[in-house]
């Protein structure tokens, strides 16, 4: 039996943003069957250096607590789609970030350590970003169709 509970905080459950979170999770996690509870806190900021960011509150493999920070702008729902792909990556174990005892961060993709120095543009060449960028576009398009069909 599949039971995945997502507790989303920081936004009104009647809002379009909350509905988009649930929509994105349903699309991204429909083939994942590990039973667990997950907690996602979403923060919307007027001033934010990036359009969005996602991080786990509990460092290590298979975290359960996440924070998404989104810039309050026209791309909010697209940025949310991108960050929700990262949530999926954390939950499935595709992506992991570990901090050692002297605060060095190590990123892993599908079990292999990612070495930023090996790439010309570490952000755009990172495999987890490549997946998030590609999936976010499609997720966002599906969300727009869903919104239109359901008059949200």
C-alpha cells in the first residue's frame, strides 16, 4: 500500500500556489511507492537573489524536511515547478547533499560524487539542474492546462 503524506506549510491551502504544489507532487511522485511522511515549508519573498531555491532541512540521504524559497514575481509557478523537481530528486535519492564535520558540502547524483571543478558551468551542467530545467517546463505547461480545464 502506498502512503505518502506531504505537509505543506507557509501558504494558504485554498491558494493557487498550494494547489500547484499538490498538482506537481502528484505528477512527479506517481511512480514512487516508498511509505513516508514529508514536510515542505514554502516561503515567498519579495527580494530574493534567485528565482527559487530548495534545500533539505535534514542533511543526508533520503531527507524528509524541505524548504522552498520563491521570489514573488511573474515566474512564481514555473519556479515552483523547478524546485518541486528537486524535492522529487531528494526523496527518490537521486540527489543528495552532505556536509562534513568541517562544513564542506558534497553533492551526489545517483550515488556518484559530483565534482564542480570538472565542469565549465557547474550550475547548468549539474545533472540535477538539467533534469529540473527540463521537467519544470513540461510541469508548468501541464499546470496551465489543468488550471484552464478546472477554471482555477
